[in-house]
C-alpha cells in the first residue's frame, strides 16, 4: 500500500465526516473482548447446549460471543449457516433447536454477555430449488422475496427450469453458491432491515456480524443499521487493503465496524518472517503506530483478530506463536476477537491477557505510543482508563524504562506485559481459573514399538484425577529414518480404524512442530479440537527409549520419566506407613506431588501423589 494513497484517502474520508450520525456502528471507548464461539464444522463442539453449559466460564472473560447464522439452511445437518433459507422463523439449525438458541442467549444475557448474530443477506437459497424463498410471518406481516429481488447478473439466469431473475445488476462481488440479492430493490431492503430487527427483538441478539459485505454496496448497510439500530455491527470486508476496508466503513456512514483484515495479514507477515517491524505502520507518515485499522483513525471501528473460521482452513491461517499474536491484539486498541480454537489451546495465557487488559482499562480507542520497533521487538505503551501497560512482542529480552520483573503481569515465549496496575492473582491470573477440559480417554500414538502411527493400535493412558499416566511406552526410530536418535508421538482421544474416524475427536499435542521433550522436564500440551486441522496436530520429538508418560491437565503439561519398572523395590507386610520411591529407585520421605513407586504393605504399585 502506498503511503501517499493511504493518506489521501484518509484525508478525503475525514473531510466527508461532518459529525454524529443517526446511529453509530460501535460504542465509543468500548472495553469488551469478543469470542468467535465456533469454527468450521464445529457442530458438536459448539452446539447451543454445549455453549450454554460453558456460560459461567466464558462470561467471565468475554462480553460478546459471535455464533454462526442460526436460521435453518439448506439442510438441518452439517450446514454452517452460510446458505440461508429462513430469516424470520425456523431458527432450528445444525447447532441446535430454536428453543436451545433462546435459552443460550438468555443464559448469557443474565451474566452480562451478548451474542452477535451472523447475518447472511448478500445471498439466499430456496427451500426446494434455486429461487423459491419461503414466505414468513413476523410482526404481523408476511415477508417474501421473489425473482424480482434476485440480481439479473446471477448465474440462475442461465439455468433451465428455474425462475428468471429480474432485479438490477449486482452492486458488489458475485457469489456463485446461492442467489445474489438485489439490494437496490425496495422490497429486498425492507426484508433485510426487518430481518436484522427480528434478530435483535425476537431472538435477543445484541448485534450483527455481516457476512461477505463485498457482495453489495456499503450504503445498504447504512440503511439497514440505521433502521434496526444494533448496538454492535461488524462487517466481513475480506481485504488486506487498509484503504478498501476504511472506505467500506465510510460507505456505511460509520454505522458498522469492520474486521481488521489488514492487521491480521500484518500479524501473519510479522511471525512468518520473524520480523516484528511488520507490526508497525506510520500514522500521518511520521508516527509509529500498531499496523492495521487501529493505526490511523479507525480504532473504534476495528475488530482485531488472529484467525477466524475461514482463514484457519485456507492459506491465510496463522502459523506462528498464538499467545504472542493474541497479546498483540489484546494489548492494543480496537475490539479483540479471540478465535475459539486458540482459546481452547491456550486458555491460561489468553485469559491472563484479558485480565490485564481489563485491569488497565484498555478500550477500543486507547492511545498507543510505540517505544521500539525492530526485527526482534515490538514494544508499545498503551493507556487505559485505570492505568497503562507496556507490551513487548518478539524474541527480545528488553525491559521498558521504569519497569522491573515485579511489574510483569503476563508473559510467554515471545511476549511480555508490564503494568503497575494491580491485576488480581499477579502474573498467574485473576479471578477464578478457567475450567480445565479433561478428555474422557487418552491414547498415545507415534513411533512406538507396538505400531507405527497406527490409530487403531494407539496405547491407552490411565486417568487419576486431572492426570493421565502410561507406563513402559517405548519410542523407536521412524521406519523412514532407521538411524534416527529420536522418535515422534502425540495423543488422540479415540482410537479408530482410519484417520477420518480419529479426527472426529479432539487431539492433544505439542505447542510447536516437533517440539523437543527431555526426561523430567514438563512441556506444554495444547488441544487440537475435532474438525480443526486435527490431522496436523503437532507432535513431540523425544530420544529413543522406554518411558512413563504423565499428562497433567491441571497444568496442561507432559512429562517423560525413565521407565524403571518396580524391580528392586520389595514389599514388606510389617510396614507401619507407606514408603515412596522415585521412578529411578531413590527413596523419598516427604514426597512432593508427582508419580512415585509406592509400597503399601504387600502392595507395590506406581501412584500419583497429590
């Protein structure tokens, strides 16, 4: 993007903006954090009843939750909602019944968390063919769109046996999968603006996420939002150009925010190239500011994110340090939107970053001063309503002036956050700990002596409380690398005859590709939810040998112990109290929590001591 072009466009937009409009698309100084509460094909994991069961936890951290289109689509099963049939009625979808939807929204509303509806009005599909949109009754009126509301440029015009569209040409990008609606048509406009009102009034949504807004001119969003008045409106203008996304926000009369795709792509570039200067753009051609919409006049209308359901499954997927990338958006202006798989995989880190943001009072229009921009370091001071924080992203170990280790409130491999504002729980986190998700079963597979990455032959671990244990697991050299000194392994939660069956369930693996694990040193374990690229879950790399493995889900860590069996430890029927031995055979009189060989009279076994 050329700087002169960006400045010229921004100046023209500023000149055209003359004051307050009838409706603002995002609250001023908004300090909430949004969760994208789904991912592609997450029907079981994020069904309405499951989200309802997580209300106590999620409402502690998130003020808004964005969910898929809840109206019935082309089928009642395995449809994400992006091929909508029903708008005003029949909100029983692949994610649950209408009653379950209403219960979920009401449950969270009582806890102060609102839902964002995924609104798909660029296109629509019929009940039984391409164009027979349903007639629906709501608010004492019947709502219907016929062939006159379909763009004349839609591909249905060349389809035999289908109604011919008689609407005006499309005002945006064409969508081949369904009928493009003619938003210049007065009846289409009436349906769209009342559909949004129905979502807010009948179903209780707090706001709207507008799908594929490149498909129709931004001026129509202004019409719909000024009529229905959602408190929150954010559009998916999928484009890496700052100028293009900012122009769309202006076209809506600033009645809608936009997802910060320009910022998302800069985050991708920064971590892919290990160059943190990519996180900075010049504001006004002179002043360093965080990259993306949040750098120049649109902080209030920027919904920042690292990944979403679409980018996570295409070439735009973020592949770097997930906690560090989330530290960037959570310690910047704009409204951060956390992606559910990232939350599930890095809950402790992300929840603490949210705690810090909340304690400092960072909001969507917070002022930022970039203190350093170099390949190994992005460092910025961010001011909130209750204090300030300094965030560092990158491999640098620099500490900002005026701060010490005592001021660190969050940190990870490639990020650190300082603040003198009190954060409950210090660096470890405030408030209640996030709920620990523990699988009902766990199996290890990899380069093992019994099988080479065979999902049907994965070896079970035994659960004891929050911990799973497996003994005598032998890691061997990969068949393709017989001279290798290391082997690889990860965990699955269900065995199956093939990978398709296994990948319908969660997997647990390393935080980075081929992450090394040494004997006696705990390493992080992350969750790879079913349906979210589970087949590419990262594995650990370990020296060849036989081990006892322990997976502690309270700390989300894996530890390997040399497997010593129980040879050399004798039973003693006259014991007055149990004796404890490490796995290496050394006796311990005051055992700390961990795995030990325990002698209880005539019984000798390995036990987890807590």
